[in-house]
C-alpha cells in the first residue's frame, strides 16, 4: 500500500518441514587437562552442530565428533540441522576427574658399578619410566632398583588413580655416580707351610685399604698414606692355594677387590747329614745326602741368620769343635735345620829339639827335649815332610859339611793328629884355615935343631905339629886373653931335631879352632939338613 492504493497480493508459500530428530550424544569421562571427545550418533540426515550453551547461541563446532580440552566437568549441546531447521538440543557431558598428586622420591648417589634403590612416596599405582614422556615403562611399585651404573642417570616416576585411571605428572629422580676408588695393585705370594706370610698392596696413597678373607670378612683396614700397606696372615698348616682380597675406599666408594693368591707349598724334607772329625787347623767337610729335591743351604748358627755355603758339601778350616746347620730349600721354602758337628782333636805339642854343632865331615845327634809328651816323633829333611829320615826321639845325621836344618813333628797315635812342624839345625864348623908356617934359618946342619914358626889365624886355636910319619910331635894352644894382632902370642914356635943325618925332613902343621876344636887342613913344611963341618 502507498497510502492510497494497495497492490495486488503476492502469494508466499510457507513450506513447513518436520523438525529434525535430535541427535543421540555419547558422553565422555576424562582426566583434568585431557582432551574430551563427544560423539553424536549418525541416525538421520543433516549435520550435527555443537553449542557451548543450552540456549544454543554459542556455536562451537560442526561435525559428528567434538573434541576439546577440559579442566573441569561441563556440558555442551548438540542439534541436528537440516537446512535452516534445527532439532532440539541434546546435552553431552564431559566428566573431568582430578589429576593425582605426583609421587615424591629422593635423589640417590652410588659408586661406579653399583645399582641404586629408588623409593617413591605417593598414592595410587606408582610407575617408573626411563624417559620424561612416560613412554618406556621400566618398573612399577614404590621401589625401583636400577641396573649397575657407571654414569649419572635420570629416572622418572608417576602415579595413577586406580579408579579414574588418571595419571599424575611425571617427576625426575636423579642417580649420581660418584668418583670411584681405583683398585690397589698386589702380587701373589708363594709361601712354605708352617710359616707366616706378609701380603703387600699398593694403593693411591689416600683413603683406606681394606683386607678381606675368601668369605668376604674384613680382616683389617689400613689408613693411607703411605700407599704401601701390608697384612700378616698364616701360618698355614697344609699346602694349597689360599685367596685373600684387598680394596681401596675413598670415603664414598670402594673399589673392586683385588685377589691375592697365597700358594703354600709343603715344607721340604730336612736333609740327612754326615759329621766329620778332624785335627785342629785341618779342613773339615760335612755333607748332606741327596735324599730330596731342592738345594742344600748351610748356616753357621742355629737361628739360620748367617748363611755359610750353598751345596751338598761344606768344607771349612776348623780349630775348635763346632756345629753347623743344614736346610733343604725349594724356592723360598726351607726345611727345618739339621745339625752337623765337626769334632776337632787338638794337635800334639810341637817337639822341642835344641840345635847342635858338628865339625865338617862329622855326623851330629839331635835329641827331642820334651820326651814326656805323648806321640811319635818324625824327622824330615824338608818342611813338607816328604823326605823321612828317622822315627823316634833321637836322630843321628849323616856326615855334614855345611849348616843343615831338620824338621820334626809329633803324631798322636790315637787321633792321628800331627803337630805343627818344628825346626832344628846343625851348625857345621867348617874350619878350613891353613896356618902360615916357616922354618927359621933353613937349611940347617946336622946335629942342629930347627925352629918351625907357625902364625895362627885364630887366637883361640891350637896348633899341632906332625912328623913325616903323621905322628904328633907337639901341640901348642895359644892363650885366649884377647891379644892384639901384633902380639907374639899369635905365634907358635916348634923346635925339632937335632938331626943326625943330612936330608929333607917333612913336617905337617895343622890348626884346630878353639870352639869345637875342628881340625884345619894340614900344611907341609920342609926342613933341609946338610952335613956340618967336621
């Protein structure tokens, strides 16, 4: 209409269609913060439209499924829309369960190679993970024991409500691997049954060394420094291998245990020895029979502190009776000691033989002065006793012409011991002086006497005059009152004759010394006798 006229009527057809059937909605239950998904059953035409509010004014999504993050329980509405026609709204409810409180767990520290025991405190089902996303489950329960660790490692733990199945946040738990102690060094030991053993180990120089037996029982703890420490073990009654262990601790961690094997060998059999009997100063020899393996060692003392000889026989000069000791040694193991005794018989007294004198060409008799001493005396011409001359307390020499030594020793007939060699000698008076003799006023006449003047060479001598038949005519012994060299007492005058017939008359002059009266060589003197006037 325009105020005056009305136009013709235009027909409007209202096509009313049947209201769509409301959808059937499937509710959902989730954990807080999770994604909820509501689903509309596809039981008709059209599309499903979701609204946040019951008044259907705040459209949220178009589609059969509607997913959204929910932190609390809430309801949304779904309608079926065909064209511009919507069904009534169907509520869909998301029930939101609360997130459980995350469990708590303390960090742990372990030594290298050890496992850690982790303890978690919380409610519900506790689960352990190897990753922060919780994808790799490694255990369940309040306690988790890790494998042996060599480096720092982080584990993760969470809890789950057994009813709602909601999971807590996953929290980390750290395992710190401490600096480990370095294992000490040690050497195996070989020992003898019945003897104590000293074990030796060398550590870092700080911390402690801990000693264990083969059952793991601590025997001793030694504080370092020094780095080298020892443990006394044994003695071990029987042969075999005995194992001990030593480790090092640094205050936090203990190293691995170093094994020490004590190899105990049976004590060697003691040797069988033979004694000896000698004379003082002789070489004694004691010996061990080879009745077992190993080496024979000789000692001077029963305490076996002074080693004397290595070998089956032991020879030494003995002046007194003494005992030495032999052991059998195999490796570092010695048998018990066996005593070997050297019985020393004394030497007889050396014979005492005063020296004597003899004239050249004469023999001498030597006599033992100490005849009370027992034993037999042997006489030799050499100090080695090779040239035997006589046996007994008296010895008559052959004819001698020079100073001659002789050697004697005494032998004990019971022990066979020989004394030291004694020395004696014979001083030979080899008086070979020849007198100077002259005839005064030679020649002489028949009926006259002659004077033979002899100048001696020794003021202590005697001068003999022999005729041509070697008969002694006269002897003059000069005085011994020490005359000087010009003194006439050195001169002996012999008067011979008178001579009845002319001719040549030979006389012999001989001088003997004033010590042993040994004669000199003879000197001939010729007296010429001529006829005198009638």
